C-alpha cells in the first residue's frame, strides 16, 4: 500500500457543522463598522439590527406578511421560544430522525407536558409522512444536522392543515429552498450556513402563527427572553430590531457581512448552487470507493450541508474508534477540522458542505480521507 500523502491541501480546512466556516470574503477588517461601545437601542444599533432583519427577509425570499426577529440563544433559543409560546392548544406530532428533533420531542413531553405522538426513524432514514396528523401541531427539523437526512419535498406537508408547523431549519436556511407556505414557524442560527458568529437565533412567523399568538395564552409562565407578546398583543418591536436582550453588535456586523457576501454570489440561488456542488463532490467520492457511503439511505433525502458518511468495511469492529482516528489524523495534518460524526450519531464522518465552503477545498480534502483510511485500515489488519 502507498501511504504517500496527497500533494494538495485545502486552503481552508474548516469543515465543521457548526459553527461553520466563515465566508471566503471574511477578514477582521470587514467588521470595522460594527457599532461597538454603542447601545443596541441607539439609532445606530437599531438600524444595524433592522438591516439584518430586512436583508434576511429579502435573501431568503420570505413572504412579505411573515415576520422576522432576532432572538437569544441561537437556534435552540428560537425553537424553544416558539414551542413555549405557541404549543398547548392541540396534540403535537413530533417528527424525529436525528438528535435535535429528539430534543424537541423531549421538551414537549417532559417540560411542556403536552400530549405528543412520536414519529421516529433511525439515523439515515426518515419518517413515514403519511402517518402524520397535520391537524395537530407538528415539530420537526428540515435538515437533520446530525444525521445528514433532510425532507425531500415540501409537497409532503399539506396546505389545508389545521395545526401549525414548527420547523427547525438551522442547517437548511440559505442552502435549501424552503416552502414558506408550508411553514408557520421557522428558526435558524446564522452560525450555520452563512458562517456567522454564535449565540443569536432567528425566528420567522407566518400569519397563522401570529394569529395563534394573538388568540392563545400558554398555561405555563414564560421567561422574559421567551416572550413574543406584550400587554396581550404581539410585541411588534421585536420584528423592528428591538431585541429582548442585549445582542453582540460585533456578531450582528459579522452577520451583515455574511449577508452581503451571500448577495455577491447570486443570492439564495447562488448559495444553493454552491452547497449542491460541494455535496455532489462528496457523493461522487463515495460512489468511487466501496468502503464509504452516505448515511442517508434514500438519495432524495441526502443533506447538501451536513453530509454524514459511514464506513462499510465489516472487518472494522470498532467503528467509533476507527472513525475518530481518521478524523484526528486529518486534523493533525490540518486538512480537515471537526469532521467526526456527532456524538449521538452512528460512527463515521460529517463533512460540512454549506455555501461558505469552496468546492476546490472539498476536492482537495477528499484524497486525504482515502490516505487516512488506508493507514487506519492497515492498522486493523
């Protein structure tokens, strides 16, 4: 066996699934206009936050009657805010095919104590959508960040549903076209596909969700950072840039830079194309090697951002140890950082292929996966 190292290394070895790689245009100098040392409630601070909201609305092609707000605590905070404010009037159907969806189910059952039907699929698979009761409120991830499995089509969600749909889209927003007419609540964190800095979430509400807010009061107390209503009405100030708590204006400036870069590569369509090309490079690599394959069983459900892979050689008894050894070897060579599978997921690799990653870097990194595999496989023998 030839253990010679590949001749080319990625210029950017950051393939983490969150926080994700910064945009190729990023420099610290790009943040010089940040409103540092200024109140987020000042005219300047609020204008920055409002710009972030407006540009998000435009770039994601969100309908004009949907509302967008920046909220605390990343995607987790945004999704839990939605659950705590909106759930409780109907039974919930929780759709689970990866770790975060499982967490939302646990919240419904253990924290909110709402009657909840669980629809669960194993890692790599997706649930039977025909079994979902869409007259219930339905909670799900669009793209399973930890499983590499995504919903293949918005057609699976009926237009005439009676319940609300709550969609965790954190590793799908800006990389996949979301069917807004099928989504009543959508959440994400900008540290994912656009590579922004962490700790901030975004929540997007449809008119149906707004109506629920105006006509329903939860039976449980709401912490201040979860409150979407004020004095019995929707708190419109949140959607104008008046955040609940103090945001990082440096992180906001970073997000504005990410949005500007996204426009420069063709907007939403350009971002989707970049992700698709990156994912296709990994899929073609798997097709060319019989010892590795996509964790997603059905090709139509393959994620184009968090591409999860598994090793197929039955001679590898300790899959977790083997996978971690490959990930560490690649990190030690500074060719791929943070590509071990998620801690709750099956052993393997998880390669971030979102829009901020360059396809040339993916192509340069993949021969190193072969190199690391051959070394570790030889050690097994």
